[in-house]
C-alpha cells in the first residue's frame, strides 16, 4: 500500500481509527514537509496564520480558521459561532435557540438568576437563590415544599403539574405525557434532565465534566475540560476536523505504519 493510498484510507476511516498493515510495510511512508504554524506566513495547507498559536482568536493552533466543535467539518462545512442555532461554540456560554423566556443574553452571557443546562432548550431559573426571575413567583432561598414557596418557586398551593407540557416555575423541562425515561439531554418524568454537560457527572459519551461554568478548557490542552465535556488536543484519538486536524490516531500519531503525523496531518497527500 502506497503512502498516498494509506493517507486516503485514513481520511475515509475517520477519527481514532487504525489501519491494517501490509506485510510489515511500515517503511516507505514519506513524511510531508512540515510548515511552521505561527510564523505569520500562510503556508500550503494553512488557512490562516496570525503569527501566534493562541486558541480562540479566529486562527487555531494548527493555522486553520476556527469553528465550533459542534458545527461539523471546516472546509466541507465552514462555520463560525452562530447565536440562536441551538449549538454551543467555545465562545458561547449559552445558546437557547432563541427561546423567549430569558436567561441567555444573545449567547454572550447567562443572566444572573438563571442557568442554561441544555443547548437549544430554554434556560431555567435558579430556584433557591433568593432572586425572582422569569416564571418564578417566589424564591425563599430554599427548594423545600410546604413553606409557602414550592420546590419550583411557585406560591403554594400551586396548580403546577409536571407532565402537562408547560414549563412552570423553575421546572427544567416539560415535554408533556411523552416524557419518558430521563436519558442524556432528555426530559424525564420528574421534569428534570437525565444528564447534560455541566451537571458535574461524567455521563456516557463525555470525557469529563467539572460542573456548571467550569468546562472552559480550550483546544490544545490536556488538562481541564472543554465546553462540550470533551478533551480536545492533537493526540486524543479523535479527529477534531474543525480545528484543522486531518487525522488523529492517538498515541500512534507519527509512528511507522500510521499515515498521521505528530501534528495530526495526513502524510503523503
């Protein structure tokens, strides 16, 4: 198998995959000439070069135009953070898909007294913080029922019913009678989400979760946790195409037989 064929196979296989080896044909893979990202010159293979390796300034550490991790593949689907698309980008603390109940200020900040647990869904008042916001009718700094202000910050007695399809008070969600088992980012029968990035629990499909407001690590760091509860760096075994990676074979990057360089670039193309 030629170096070019291996490289094309790597692109077809996708993130974190390994390739079969042909009869010990590890030799013969030509390492592509390395360009220097961060020198201020846009070299072949670079989409930009702003003279630094800083994350979050529009040009990534791999000299590719930065995109949201959730947006898809740069080049095939160019993307920039878009407010109200219901998807988070590294620069957005919230995106409620233009929900009109408050809490997310044009995707720039979460309003005091609110939290926004699931992108694309309405933000939720923080019951028990002493602030009366949105659909709350009271807030006595606790979430105990039977003291005049209910556990969802409505005056007691309350006619609110979980499962009627209307988000009342500080309910996280209410999908009506269709609410089933509380899956990830799904509304459960108690009108609470079964799990989400930012709940402080590492759910299936997440690499990490340090809790609300703490998942702020950028691409290229091996410590901390990124905004979508993932680790994102060249060598993590996941192809972050939106950050300019062409491949990522994890610890096999740069090794003989793997057509992926230490910089997550496909060799031989």
